[in-house]
C-alpha cells in the first residue's frame, strides 16, 4: 500500500506519522525501549522535560548511532506547566537540548495550556501562554528548534493564542485521541489566517493534530472493547494496530508507547492495511457509547 509515512509540519520539515512515545518510561527500561524502537524503524522519539527521561533517550540514541551512523531521528520535547513564561520556557528548551545531547530539536511544544499549581480559572494562564509562545518563536529564530507547537490545547486556547498576536503559528497540537475521545472539535478547527504576522511567519499549513494515549491506558478498557476486538478479528490485526490505523485514517499521527519489543514492532506495522468505511464508523461510534478520557482534561483551563 503506497501511503505517505510522514506529514509536513513546516517548510522542509517532515514528521513521521508514527513515532515512539516515552511517557512513564524511566531509566534502563527507557533506554532499552527507545533503542528497540530505533532498531524497528521508528524515526520520531517523543519526550518531555516532565517525563524526566531525556538523558535516557540520549543514551539510547548514542548507542544506536554508534552502530548505524548519522541517520536523522526526529526529536520532540515539551516545556512543562512549571516552565511557563518567557524566560522559563526559553531556559527549559536549552536544558532539554543539553539533556538530549542535540543542538536543535525538530519540534518543541508547550505541554499544557496553563501554569502549574494555579486554579484553572486564573487569568495568569492566558498571559503565560502568550509569553511562552513568544519564547518558542525566539527559539525558532535562534535555530534551537525547527518547528513549534502545543499540547492539550482546546479550540478556545488556540483562538486566544491567535487573538493575542503571534508571529509563527503552531505546527502541531498533541492531544489525547482515540475512539473514546474523538476530538472532532479540533479536527474541524481552522486558524484565523489574518492573525499571523511577521516576516518570519512560515507559509500557511493546517495545524497537525497528533494523538497520544491512542491505545488507552493500563486498564485495557479500549484494547479489550468488543467493537475493537471485532474489527481486529475482521482485519486479522491486533487491537493496537486497529486503533493506530483508525487514528491515521482520521489524519492524526500517533506516538504509541511500549516497553515490549514485539509490541513496539507491531505498532509500526500499520501501513499495509486499511479500515473500511463501516469499520471506521463502528469505532467512531464509541465516542457516543463509551466517551472517556484516560489522561488530563484541560477544557476548564481559562
């Protein structure tokens, strides 16, 4: 099946549609998993300062590169809610670069639309988002990052970001996305093009929605749902492969995580089959019958 395996997130910047997530992977387990992912063919590794595993990602990358040379691997990291505000966000990125042992990140995100340990309705969140976004723009101009974006932003947060004035629009919004949490509001969201300004603003491109928690969480409620199992049986695929394929057919890149090599390999084998329209409809319908989030909900953050 001839299908693009990357998506454009900026001029000359191609991001793999299937990357490897590292949330909750720590120490030796993280290093082994990242190295296994690279050996299996992943070329996007997603981490964050708050995961506290960037140095372990670095170690895995270093060992892999010692055997395979300088093939490019896309690296994403994120500024945490504790690192909001211009100075803190700029410094956080420099620290991530140091811990990862790279001179430039392919993608750097604001991890959350608010400031840590503040009430969700506090006006400080919008001000901090604006300041942090300006820091990301500076990081872009200073060649510390190639592309910038956000995570866990809802349409209201995106609208406010544009209303407050930006020079470079976000390339990616990384959010929870699976059949229990089908974010049609974000898939339909369009940026107000006239809100971007500045000579350094890149050519207009749609905001890429990238999904995390594509397979649910440790309780297996999604992977063992009867509808998912039925579609997996029809396709002769694993439930995980079906869920990842569902996201891709919605135009949403994914970053599945696993510490098991067989699952890491299997999660990348999603380009040689397609779900039928009927199968997509069955999985889409789970939003109505089993709506659920497994992770953080930012909808009440001002």
